[in-house]
């Protein structure tokens, strides 16, 4: 599965950009994006990038059945990512095999923002979720991204509730 983007309908063409499932050799670049994102939001992390990257790559390998990564690449350089966390649901008499998803850690590098690329990444993740037969997809969005998710069909649900459990919570 690869979605090639040729134009966003804006002044600037988007050449050589594709959204596709991440390949194992790209996980170090994905880990660096995650580290950069945390640095951008909260300042320099306690863990160095050199310490974080191999641990992240191991985590990605160990959780690949439940956490799948979609990357956005330009000329083979990873410029964005979105994770789809997949959860098995309790069987139902009318649908025994049930699966849902949650978009996590969607990020586009700062110099590529505000050109519609995040929306293209959302579209690619939703297409992937459809291919996987997921019942629904949720997201915990930043304030800045709510409108982008809304444009792609995400809606506020009065039945989806959450509580933040303090123990183990990361910023």
C-alpha cells in the first residue's frame, strides 16, 4: 500500500512524496521524529536521542502486531509519521472478529507543515484502517489538529469517555 501525492491544489506541488507503511529500516528515522516532537513541545528530553532511538526501534519491533506505523516520505526521507494502535474487541454474536484502532503520534516535521500533508497522512491511515477491517478509529488530538481530523470524518462522540490515570502518564 502506497499513496503517492502529486499535488495539494496549492501553489507548491508536492513532488516525490508518498504515504505508506513504514519499513523496518526506517524505524530509527521514526524514532528520531518522536524524539524531535517531544523536544519541540516540552524542551530537551531527559533521555538523549542516542539512548532513545535503539530502545524505540526495539519497542516498534516487539509491538508490530498491535502498533503499525505509516510514514510520509519525500525522496526516501521520512518527513512524517502516524501510528495506528490496533485493539482486538470482545466478540459479539453477530461479529466475532472485531477490531478497532486509535491514531497515535501523528507528526509532520515543522518545515513541511501547513501545506495539507497532515490531512494526506490522516487519509492514508484511514484507508489502511479500512483495509484492515477496523470497526472504528479514534484519536486523542492536539487542539491545533482537531479541525484536520474533523475534515476527515472524525466526530465528537458523547459515548466515548476517558479518564486520565496519573500513574505512568507521560507528557
